[in-house]
């Protein structure tokens, strides 16, 4: 894929420092860490290595990546490695994709209590899916699934939702058979999922309030009063919560392609950026409220950075999690048992292009293999760039 002409890092470098000075009152160390990491990603500030072509001797400098999980460039390589590990865990069945969305009335509260609200989102979604699936009226089985947290909409505003990828079927209560859905393109009723999810989440949120675990400041300060908080809960209990089941995947290969696109996605990719003139940023987006109409949106650079930073996650927060028979503690044994019960003893064999990353990169002059000849510290990398040594940086 061609390198995009504009990158998020370019915007950070151009206006990041001014943005920090104007917004210090609400920026946290986590925000500053992300800003600094993306600004310096693949620059001399992080060091690098000197490469040489094994055929023609051409030399070039490659700078190190920041490896921050909010960086659009670094997530591509991490995704490739992660998907490769998951390929051996896929089952020879179709997969379902269910999305749980928090009501927009909770957005402001969630932004000030990210760790607590996002933890509740994971926990209540998993409990809902496991409980409804175990009910004999629906499936009567223990299912397994992975959940991925996204906190953004196409316009970069706060829109927390959970993507759940679920194999079609599950283990019988005695773990002696595999139970398939009664209908091939239907797993669980979304109306039941929505009602159960709403009840569980509101009950857990009320318990968090009772224990004093929530923080109230800024435009949610009034919710610290029990009467106002209860009014919010009552409003939310009368509202239909959005749970959306997408059409099922055709098979394991389609699941892998989905995982390659979505699991390590950040708020906006570099390829969605359409323009930056130093003051305003234009990016492409889909308006799902009007039939996924493709359009362009222009905002000030400060507003772009503000929206981007809405999606910075708390430190060490896991945004990809596994539940049911795919939970970390039992996944290997459970996947093997599921294959046996389904009648497929061997893992699914897939060849996906996204996994075939080259071991070396080609020389820009003769296409020979470039090899690392020297590791460079930040000071050494800066020295190589500043001195006319005839070495190209890339």
C-alpha cells in the first residue's frame, strides 16, 4: 500500500506543542505520552539502524517505531503478528458478529471514568452473551468469543461500543457434544440481548455509584447528587439499547480478514486523511445515519487533536479480550475439544496475504536485500542525519 501523503504524525508535529500549551488544564500524562510517541515515531529521536544492501552496497537509515498502541503506523505490524497467532484457533464453522453500543447519554460520564465504564462494558456484554446462550430456549450451550473495544465513530467523536466475534455454536453443558444453532444464519435474539445487557449494565453502574467508585467533574458534576444520578438511570432504563447482529461470516478465512482490519484499529488511519493546511484538517468519513454516505469533514487542527485524544485508553487496559470456552485459561484445550466434537481434528489451514510479511526490505536502487549493519542510538541517528555522509534516511 502506498504511503499516504498526510499522516497523523505530521499534524502532531505541526501543531502539537501549541495544542498542549492551550489545553494543559485537561491533558493527562497519558495524553502527553501518546502525543510525544506519535510525533517522534520513525524519526531520529527514537534511534534506529543503519542498513546496507547485500547486492550493491547502498546504505540507508531506518528509524525506530514508537510502538504506541494509538499510533496508526505501529498497529499495522502488531496486527499482522497477532492475527498469525489467532489463525490456529479458528473453528471450521461460520462466525457471527454482534455489536453492543453504550447510549450517548453515558458518553460524558464514560470519558471521566474510562477504566470503570469500559470494564463494565466488557463484563456486562460477556455475562449477557454467556447467559442468553446458555438458556435452553435459545442455544443451550457454552459459547466462546472475543471482544474488541472501539470508542470512536467515523466522525472521531466518542462512541464506545464492543465488537464480539462468536463461532456458530457451543459446547453442551456436559462438554460431550457440539451444539449448533437451530437456524444457520441466526444465533441469539438481539432484542433479548439488548434487554439483558441494559439491565445488567445499569445495575452494575448503580453499584459503582453506591461504592463511590465514579468520578464526577466538569459537565457531569451534577450527577454526584444521588437524585440526579437516579434520574439518569431511570431515563436509560426506558430507552432501547442498541445491540446489532451483522450477517454471519462465510467461514474462518473471512473471520481472519475481519480481525486483520479491526482488532488493532485506532481512531483514524493515515489513509483517511485528505488534507492539512497547517490550520485545518480534512478527513474522509462514512455517515451511517444516512446510509453510510461517503463524505469529507473539515475541522480545525486543535479540534482534530481533541477528538483523537478522546480515544486514548487508560494505561495497561486490555482492549481485546476472550470469554467462554475461548478464555485465556482454557482456550487451547477447549479449541482442541471443539474441533474433535465438530469432527475436524486438524486446525483450519489458511493462507492470508496479510500474514506474509517479508523478512527483509528491498533496496530502492537494485531491489537487493537490505540488512542491518549497525544499531543507532538517538544521538547517533541525529548525527547521521545532520552530517553529509551520503546516507539516505527512510
